[in-house]
């Protein structure tokens, strides 16, 4: 059974930081592309960042220089360090895994709220 369990969301003031974690089980973590997506009210879900098995990263333009994605293959965990948070970063953040066969799995989401 596949499980992606996010943690670390919460309420923070503008300019603050949060670190999201996603613990994965039931997948071959080391060969999966791991990503973070977010969905704000009334908007489509969008990619925030992803990281390939070899460590190559990809970021949305809106978070470049502020967010850092990383992974620990020994712990089957992916992280998203979010600095200089702004109100427009408010959203539900979802963990995603994609295996080499294109199968996607999603976590249940964690709320991030940034107050101005």
C-alpha cells in the first residue's frame, strides 16, 4: 500500500519560513521523481518543485531562490524548505511521486497559510 504522508504545514507571517516533509512508503523511492505541488482556493494545482533520483531539481519561477527541495533516500523522505514566504504562497501543498513507468501517487496535502 502506497502512502505519502506530509507534515510541517501551518500558519506563518510573511517573511517567515516553514519546512515540509513527506515520508513515503510502498514505492521504490530511490528511483522515483519526488515533487511538491500546491493548490490555492479557486486555482489549479501547480508544480512547486521536483527532484529526480540523481538529485537534479526543478522549480517554479515563483519560488526560485526562496524554496529548496531535497531528498533523503535512506529515509524515503522528501523535504521542501520554504523561506521568505509571502501571502501568495498560501495553499494546500501536496507531495507527489512518479515512478519510471509514469504512475503517480499523491499525499493528502498539508495547509500552508501565510499572513500579511
